[in-house]
């Protein structure tokens, strides 16, 4: 039998290891880096959480977070795509808001 351990991709760094790596490269302490991430999280929540606030938040050269607002849908009956000629009931869905990340140029260059 083949060894499955060799084919598993490496795991992502845990949060504390990320803080330590950034701390080493920026001459900050890990606690200061954690405070920066906490402040960034609070800023994103305050900007995107506003009812009439902006619909996107950009972390320069990394990602853009966009709010996608989905309207509510009514319950209906539609043709079943898997059984032609048969109708199926589609449940009503409430309105929702989703956050969609968009990769910016700084991260797109990783694939090259």
C-alpha cells in the first residue's frame, strides 16, 4: 500500500506562529502584532458592519473584501432539472449578506 503521509500538503501555520514570524520581520513583539491584527479585525467589522457604510474593504496589495447582498426569495414551484416534467417546491429564503474575498495583485503574483 502507498504511504498517504507523503501526499498530504503541509498544514497552515497556527495563529501564534504567524504572529511570531511577523514579529521577527518587523522588530515588534508578538503581543504588538496580535494587537495590530485585533485592531484590523475591529476596523473591518466597523466598516463593513455599518448599515449604510462602504460595501468593500481593501487590505492594500493583498485582498479586497466585498459585501454581497442577496435579496429574499419567495417560495415557488419550478420544473425539476433532474426529473423532466415534474415540478418541485423551492423554499423561501430570507435576505442575507455575504463577504466575498477578492485576491489583489500582490497575492496574484504568487502563481507566477
